[in-house]
């Protein structure tokens, strides 16, 4: 079949592209129509501290008025893939492992995320390989490291350490004596109360914006650095 004004090679390419777009659209529609979420909850004993290790599942840690640890797992699946979740907890260490089976044509159709509710005063350490981490309302010492993903902290912890190899870091420290935020590749935004701090900042490749009262003898300390990215430190008062 000839189409006036369109060369045969161009027509073939257009037909192939249209077919691919149709196939992608149909596949997405099937994934959307068959997606399903399941939520599982379990209660764990609490100690003075907890270490949380996650490989591929986003983690949200929430401090609250409780005496135990509550873990809520949300699994998202479709006809193209289903997550396999393994949870282990011993000696204050919580390990969260997520893997997917199936075609995994759409990553968000096969995923797991975790909410860990802890006693507000508990010391918390989180390490994630490929995931975002959120930490809220934790009053104990808080340490978060992400290899690939973003870090979000909004907590009254007096001692906050947030590091990311590849990802952005956002810290709102409402009552911190020490905030240490370090990124290899990513932007950093630190917000603190309107007080005086001993400030150390360094951005190898990126812009710096520091708007807090700086006194090297101040008892409160902010250490913020990024190798590739912008750096912002400001007071919220």
C-alpha cells in the first residue's frame, strides 16, 4: 500500500512506532487494572535502640507514645509481578528484604514499603540500599544512611546524622545539638531553630546558602557537606 507524500521507509517506521505505543499502552492498562495492595502489621518488642536495614523498600520511621515496635508492610503487586518480603528481627536489628517475581515491566506495580513505629525516645539507625527513608518525631539519637535514594528527617532528636551516596537530604531538626548531613551526589537542605550554631559547610561542586547565626564556640554544631550538589542551611524562626 502506498501513501501519497510519505516514503515507504518512513511509513514502516511510523507503523512500528504506532504498534509499540499501542503495546505499551495496553500493557500499562493491564498492569493498572490488575494491581493490588496488601497491608500486613506485626508487633515487635522494643529495646533501647533499633537498627533497620532495608534493601529495596522505602522506609518511614515514626516516633510515638508506645512501648513496643509496630511494623506495617504494604505490598503492591499486579499480574506482571509480585513482591516477596522477608522480615527478621533479633537483638534490636530489623532486616527488611524485598524482591520481585514476574516481568517487572512497571517497577511501581511490584514494590513493598515499610512503616516502623517506635517509642519516641528510642535511638534509631536506618540503612537502606535503594530506597527513600523518612524519619519523623524521633527524640533518640537518629542515624540514617541511604546508598541510592532520598533522606527526609523531621524530628526533635538532639543528635542527627544523615548521609546519602546518591540522593538528596532534607533535615528539619527542631531541637538538635548536632546535625551532620553529608551527600556524595545530591542537594542538602537543613532547617533548624533560630539559634546560634558552630557551622561547618563544604560544597565541592554546587552553590552554598547559609542563613543561621554562626559562632565557632557555640555548643550546637552543624556539619553539612556535599561533593556534587547544592547546600542550603537556614533557620526556621
